C-alpha cells in the first residue's frame, strides 16, 4: 500500500551510505549479479564456451584474467597482477591451454545444475 510506496520513495532519497547501513548485503548481491553471466553461459552452453577457450591462447587469457579481476578485491580500474603475482596468472592460463581443458572446466557447471555427467 501507501506505506510501501513511501518507503520505496524514501530509499531514493537516502545516500549510499544510509542504504549500506539499512541493507548491508545489497552491494554484495549487486556484485554477485553482475558477475553471474559466465555461470549462465557455462551452465547452458558449455560446448560453445569450451570451443572458444580452446581456439586462442589470447582469448583464454582474457577470459581467465577477467575472472581474476572480478573475483579479487582489486579496486577499479583493476589490474589482476596487482593482487595475484603475474607468474601465478600465467601459470593458470598455461595449465588450461596446455591441457586443453577450457571445455571440461565449463561442463562442470552444466553437470552440477542438471545432476548428470556429460562425458
């Protein structure tokens, strides 16, 4: 009713600091939502993303480094190497590239959601 409308209007007037005090989990949920596109892609079309990750070492590196950027507490604009040593980042990329495991690493998301092995 009217109380809900007025409450919603009040949220528009509050500062971000006040909203953070009222709803401390909102920033976490917003960041989670922003970073879930990869999950949807891998859980619905793992073969597509697997083919893309197996096609180009540059593309694979971009995919992995973007994940490191999104999943580390790195202030924006973020350079993942500021948080994780470049040697570790390159090792991660090389393990996926040398073993050609981009596709299998994507399939686990679909298998987890459907409850069946795709092998």
